[in-house]
């Protein structure tokens, strides 16, 4: 393995310039959820040029590349996604968010960390095996999924149609291992009153008073603790009214609650907890309900799906073979200690685990930079990530 690691590192260095340019092309191609078609074309084109055995796009638009194994080992999925969040006010960025500026050893731009840099590293990392003339024992399937940022529709579909024995999710981790994260559930809390002219508030039922009691009561809602993932957390975020006029008492308010879950709590249990609080908060004849939010999504291929805004939590036990094998492979290939921790945010790893695919996390990039105007990824870290993916593809496909 020492010789193989040296070969992998050498080939990654030879591919450095191409890897950097591919990352920059991806960043220069905006791909908000539902509009990933052009970046999907770039990914598929790169896979073909790198010599993947098969490249296809499924019904919802996921790009799926195959490095065929010898057939004697386990199959492995490398998983990232095509979409990114909005860039926001471009004047707040040090460089234009889609310029992919190369500055002081880093590539800047929206998606550099989340997740076009890791995507480029996965695509090239798997291809390093082809360049090295090394055939993994099992198939390596590289999936670049649609609409992760709005619930993970792409990986939900993959979990149904393209299951592998194991998976590595490439969300940024500073090239450390991640063995779990809390989940995410988005809930809609609706309070209905009766609208009226604001000059005669006694003729209506103002939902603000019930909603304010609910929000205040949230501070005392029970939360549970997982020994590895930590405590559940929640936050009221957006609030919407059915009125846009300031001189009208609204008839209905809707509050969004972002709840970060742990494995011991199912989304329905969280919903029921908030429903009990809402029932105790209603005043003056107001009514209300709590629902798990769902999206009616249309992918860039025209496929339509209804999906909940929920990412399951997941945890791999510390002594799980997938953890120990991954760590050994990375430490050998990278020549350093590789810590194992958790992600603070939700990923498609929850969907893959829920589909029965044991999943570990590893990706280049500082996760603290994701979704910020300082988003950037170091070139050296990007190349190291590609080496890591190649090493994982070799080790995690061995045996049966």
C-alpha cells in the first residue's frame, strides 16, 4: 500500500492543473437547485474524458459515473451534489462569486467548498485509479446529485435505484473523517385568526398574540442529547402573514421552525411536540396546526417529485469497520493523522444511511466557509482530497 500511496500522490500532482481548472469551470457555472443542467453536462463530459467505464444521467438529473471493479469486492459510492445556495449580495464578496478567482493558493467563489471543489476531487480521485492502472476489487460509482440544498431529492432517488455496499459523502470536512451528523426537519406552524380593519381590532382575532405565546414557549420545549452528536436544537426562522397592508389585522400567520434532530427522535415526534405547545398557546378562538414542510420540486430534466424538507440524522459507531478502514486508508495515503468527528450540518449521508447504505464523510474544504461570502478552497487541500478519494476507493472496495 505504501507504493500505491506514493503512486496515487504522484498522479494527483500531475493532475493538479487539470483538477484546478475543472473546479474553476464548475464554480463559473451557476447551478441553483432546479437549474443544474449545464454543470451536470460539464461533470459528465469530464468523466468521459477521464476514461470512466460508463457515464449516464438518470431521470431526475443525477450524473452517475462508473469505474468498473474486478467483481470480487464491495461496491462503493462517492457522493456529492450539483447545486449550491444563492450568492446573495455580490458586492459583499472579495471577488465576484462566479469568477472562480485563483488568489494566494485558493479558488474563491460560490460553491468552492459546498461543493464544487469536493465534486472535482471525487471525479478526479476515482479517475486516478484508471491513470495508475489499478483496478479496484469492486465497482466505484461516482454520484453527483441534484437538489441537495433543498432536501436531497437526488440522493433519495439514488438510494432507491443505485444502491452500493458503502458510500463516502464529500461534504467539506477539512479532509478529516466524519461519522455522523444531526438531522434537519423544517416545520410550518400555522395560526389562523379572523382578519379585520386595524382600526377596530376587537372585531377580529389577531393571530399574533397566539403566535407570540407559541414562540415564547419554544424556549421551554424538551430536547434530547446524543452522546456523540450532542443536543437537539431548534430555531424559529421565517414568519409570513397573509397580508401585505399594515392597516389590516392578518387572518393567518405561518412560522418556519428549523429543528436539528438526533437518531432517538423521529420527525413525527418533533411535530407532535410542537403541536402540543401550539394547542396550549391559542387564544381568543384562534386555531392552528403544525406540519412537516414539503416541497413540490421540478428538476432540470423536468422530473417532478414531492419531497419533505427533512434530512435524517445518522451515526456510525466509533468501532465500525467502515470508520477504521477509512481512517487507515487515509492516514497511509496522506501520511498524517486523520481525526474522526461529526458534521455540524445535515448532508445526503442521512438519506443514504436511511436507504441501507453505510456511509462515512470526507471532503476537502473548511465547512465554516460554506454559505458565506468568504467561500474558498485551497488548491493543496483539493489535491489532497483527490488522493484521499482514490485511497478510499481502493480500500473500501476490497473484500466482500
